[in-house]
C-alpha cells in the first residue's frame, strides 16, 4: 500500500455526527445528542467556514512527514503531505478531483474514488447533519475499544457517495469517537479497508478534536499527531484548483 492510499480520509472528522439532531433506530437519538454536547458544548461550529489541520505523520514509507488538510465549506478540499523523500497532493475544487505525487505525477480523480472524496468533504463539515449524508444509522450493540466500553453505530452513506456502510464506535463515558471501520475505493475502484483509532481529544476554539489518530490499512500503519487546528482562515478558491497540466 502506497502512502497516498491512506491520505484520502486519514483525518476523519467527528463533527458531522456531533452536529446531528435526529436519527432512526432506538437510542441513536440520545447518543448523537450527547456526542454533540461533548464535542461542541458551546455550538462553536455554527459559524465555521474553513478548517486547516496541520499534522505530523510517521509511516513505514515516510518518516517525519508533515500533512496539511485545508477545507473550504461546502465543497472544496486540499491535502498536502511532504517528507524529505516525496510530496503528495490531492484536491477537489467543487467540480474536479485531482492528485499529484513526485513519484507518479498528475492524474484526475474520477468515478467512485471521486464520490468517496466528496463524502470526506461533507463528513468534515460541521454544518452537515448525519441524516443528510447517511441513509441510515443503526445502533448495533456495544464493543470494547482500547479497554473502553463503546456503542457501535453502523452508518450507511447516501448512494451518491458510493461508500459501503461504516462502523463508528463511541466511548460510552466521554461520547467521543474511539474507532471507525471504513471501506474506501482506490484509483481503480479497488476496495481499501481502513481502521482508525482516535485519542487525546483536546478543546480547540470551543470544539473538541482528536489530537492523535492511528490508521491501519492492508497491514500499513500511519500515526498522525495533530499539531494545530485553525478555523475560519481566509482561503482563496484558487488554492483548490486542479493543476494546469490536468486541464
């Protein structure tokens, strides 16, 4: 597995579920309401327009890499990861998806892979509600994650995102997300199974966010340490444009 295959959704956001007001299936309503209160106690996400997350990465392929994820709501995202040996970029300008790496050059993102990317953007958005991006949310019992009892939520994305159902594990004590299990589509629509663990939640401008994320896919592991989170940064639309070489 190449490093870039793990980049697409490594910073899974806890915000969209925290912003949910209602959902079907028994106790899901109360769980989502408590998640909202735990992660955004003062409704700080109401006025968010942009999000910039800077992280330090360690992977078997790239030691001491840095990654910056920029999102401009509702429909623009750019990811840039750099190590001493390579650089990787991925973006969506609201119409076209693209990817660049120093080893493989440029390519346009299409099909189910692009649908997945659009899902990541709406999932990062604090303004989206779960009922708008998930066809259903089901409480599927409880499981232990890192010795902590958790609720297991099975969330089925809307058909437009071409995503398989994902499992989200919610800490019963803190109501923070502890773990996710997802299936993404790669460049040739090959399935990529990914498991992520979320730790060390801290408050940033009123919003709690996991400062350490461990991702595993096909035996490859990325440790992501968030070093800064900025909200409402002035981001130009042109920053998300696809490179001229693709045009």
